C-alpha cells in the first residue's frame, strides 16, 4: 500500500509540473514554429541563443571574461569566436567554473542525474521552466502522430513500477493523472510476460514510449508465442534503434515507429517525422556539427550543442561523443526544421542478465543512481550471468560507494546476476577513439 501511495504522489506531482495548462500552451506555441519560414526561425533562434549566452556570461565563472556587448544578430558569430568547445570531462574537471553558485542547487531548481552511455556520473542543474519545456517538446513530437492529451498511452522504459522479486502481477502501474500505463521492463521474462501482454491488449494504448531494446524484447516474446499486438505508434528514444529491432517490432508490436534523439544534457533534440526524416529542433537548442578540428563540416562530425532554455546552467558549445552529418533538401512533411542522418557513436554491446535475457544499457545506468566519486566505468559480461563492473575511482571513492553500486544493481537492474567490482587506473578507448561502456567478452554468450 505504501509503495502504491508513493507512485500516486510521484506521478501526480509530475503531472502538476509537466502536464498543466501552461504545458498545453507551450505545446501550441511550439507547434506554431512548424509554420515559420527559414528567416523567422533564424530570427527566433538568434534571440534565444543571445539570451543563453548572456546568461552563461552572467552566471558561470568560466565565461565571466567574455564581453556581453553583442546583439542577437551577432550571437552566432560571438558563439563561434568567443566561446570554447567543452565536453563532459570539462564539467567534471571544472565544476566551480562551469556550474552556477559553486555547484549548489537553489530550492526552486531541479537536478538531472545521469551516468550516460559513457558510464561517468554527471549532474546538471535545471530550471523548472526547462523541465516544462522538455515535456512540451516531447509532446510536440507526439502530435506528429496525431496524439493529443487524454488519449491512453503506455510506457515501457526504466520505471520501477514493480519490485525485482515480484512474482505475481500486476507488473505495471496505471497513472490515472495522464491515462498512462507504466509497464515493468524488468518483467519481460517467460514467467511474467503473459499478464503484461494481456494487460497491454486490454488497455489498447494509442501510442507507446519505449527503449528500442525493451520494445524488441517484448516483440521477441510475442514472436515466440505466435502473437501480435497493434500499438498504432511507438516512440523510441535513449538508445540506437537497430534495423533488426525495427523489423521485428514493426512486425509484432507497432504500426509505425518514430525515433527521438536526445540526452540528459539537453543540448540537442531531433525527432523523426511521419516520413522517416530525423529533424533537429532548432527552437530547442543551437546545434553545430564540427570536425575533429572544431570546424563546421558537411561530412560526419561531432554533435555540438548549446542549450536555449535551461538558463539556470547554460551549456555552451557542449560536444557529445555522437556523430552525424547534415542531410540537405526538404522533407515531404513540410516542416522547416533541418535534417540529419542517423546518429552514430554510442557503442554498446548486448549484455544479458542472470536469467539470460537482454539488459538495456539505459536500465544499466540505474546502477549509478545517486553514486558519486566515479571518474569512469565499464560493464563487461565475462560469463553467463557474470559481470565485471570496472571503475576508475576518484580520491574520495570508498567502500560505501562500492556497496551502493552493488545494491543498485540488485534492487534496480538484476537481482540474479553476479557482479565483481574491479578498480582500474584507466579504461582505454578503442583504436577509433571511442569508448565502449558495455562490452560482452563472453564469446560463447553473444546472441545473434
């Protein structure tokens, strides 16, 4: 009963902050941007970029030496000439300079915590306005499929709506505030999945949100049973969507799949339209694609983004490990937003838990929830149901940090897997300069 009350408060609180009348107005405003021409979009982008750069100079010591004497029309030039490129390592190495208020959150601000796919924990200070804007941008994407508030939807991501040791349904929670069915991705096992399938069929959602890997696991279970579900639209995010996943998901689970590209730092946001094009949202952030020398390129380069809405902690020219390139031309959808090719660069092997089922890399990030004092990490499968958690600790790392990691894995990821913690001085990148956070080194365990 107590657990159910906590869920009621959690999702009720989220609805108050993210799904109120203001959120609906924001979505309507964002939809109006789809009707703008290129010039109007540029003028708006210049104004929003100017606002973010001014906030960065004012609030972050790292930029205090930069002049504020430039206009919105000059904002793009100022960005290129005055602001250096930074990345996650810069945030970790210079927290006093790149975080506001010495890294202390104000009571009216929120914290975004993530380990990301590089396995290095990171905290971002967010304004409540940016939290509302994030939901509004997501909901605008949903409208591209015809979804409106009030339609039933299902969510199959990392929500802890049922305990790992729970052996009987319900393996879900019905969020009555948003007509949302939250399903436990950790119970997509042979023993538990049939009630989930039945519940999903009865609920008949107009759309579903899912990680590609969790949707794929459900599609595999449907295939084994010779069954199909028909969710009209599936919105995927947080992981690469591989062709083999898309094929089976489309055959067994969803009518149309619309992918989304984003990250916890919220410096880039791209959404797939009904014609399959991936559109960068220019009213969300200012995105550059830069080569290894930090110069603009029409070829493949790093995604470098500047936030436009989180004025509590503006990230300016923040370089991601992800790579893509601009796609020229106009989309049949008619929206004026620029297009990019599929994003590459997040290298993750498939890894299996104690029962042999695939574990989502996004679910693995829950192992680092609330954990600090880790510079870098890697999760390696070294045998059936056996993982090595390799850590590069900082000077403050303690046994308590290690114990918390192991508890998180047992409580939030997989209670049956065996985990060995190994401390390292360094975890090397690949020859191509990329880092593999999840690796499968158990050769006989690779799944086709």
